[in-house]
């Protein structure tokens, strides 16, 4: 018996072809307060692509969408935190964030701690190089990045300080060869789909148990060696 995994998608929204059981747009007011309004169709294509990749791995997943990217692929710790809180309130068991900010802010750290304390699984993107980004590098968050070794159905168990898992840095098998989505965002969506599929079978699995189970299915173990 399987249970639909409810996934909180924090991104630029989705297109009309993607069904969500709940969707909201979150913006910052001129006073710096988070304001909720009805979601609109994804204007950037990023969130819609992420959703397609997730659903390819977990077709029965129930998506709830927090639109925190608007005109550009930039957001703030406050908006990410508000998106986490909202998705948690919608009953999301897994929250995915194909994003990262360099600022470690108390509001975002606290939102992650609350979600993790409630038993929610958090997955976030981390780049292959450069400074740490958040929320990926908070304790308890599952970190994903692109791994060029991986084919469309492969996962790598990296288990480094940089990332727990790697996945293909593109999704031409799902989005088409001309789609611009690349890198850690794409990999995070792949990992999310795999995690969601596992959670459908074991809905009350812990984060560490989930990491262990996904690692068991990995084609590659350890970091990619460049020669």
C-alpha cells in the first residue's frame, strides 16, 4: 500500500498543466512584511520544469506550490522561510528548494528547525563549487548537486560536506534537449522525486532512514573524481 507524498515546492510557481492541491504567491511589501496573494502562472519556467522532473519520479505526488520567485530567479531568506512555514501548514511532508542564498539569516534557520522538528524532510540545492548556500547547509537538510557521471535514472551517494546526493545536471529526457534548466536545481528535483517515491511506501520514515535507503540505490558512491 502506498500513500501520496505531499511535497511543498518553493519556486516560481507552475504552469497550467501541473495540478497543485494548494498554491500561493508570497511577496515582500515595501515595509518588508510577507504578503500572500493568489498564485499566478509561472512566468519564468523554472518551477514548472522542477515540478515536471519531480512528477516524473513520483507521479502520484501531491504538490503544494509557494511562489517565491517572481520576475527573476532571486528571492530572500524571509520569503524562503515564509514558504517553508506555509508548506508545513498545508501538511507537506517533504519540502523541496531548488535554490540557495548566501545569507545565513535567523529567520530562515528558524523556519528550517521548526519544519525538521515537525518531522518534515527538507531538500535543497547546493552548487558544486563556491561558498556554502542556505538552506542547504543547515544541519538536517538533505543537500543535492549535479553529478555529470549520472544518467537519467542514476543517483550518486556523495556523502560529503558539500552534498549528500548527486543527480544528472540536466533533464533532456523529461524537458527536451533545448530546455535551459541545468545544474543543482535539476539535480535537486531528481533527488526529490526519488525521495518522494520512497516516502510513498514508508510515509513515516525519518530523514536519516531516507538518506540510507536512497544511498542503497545509488549507482555511484563517493565524490566525482576529476582527472
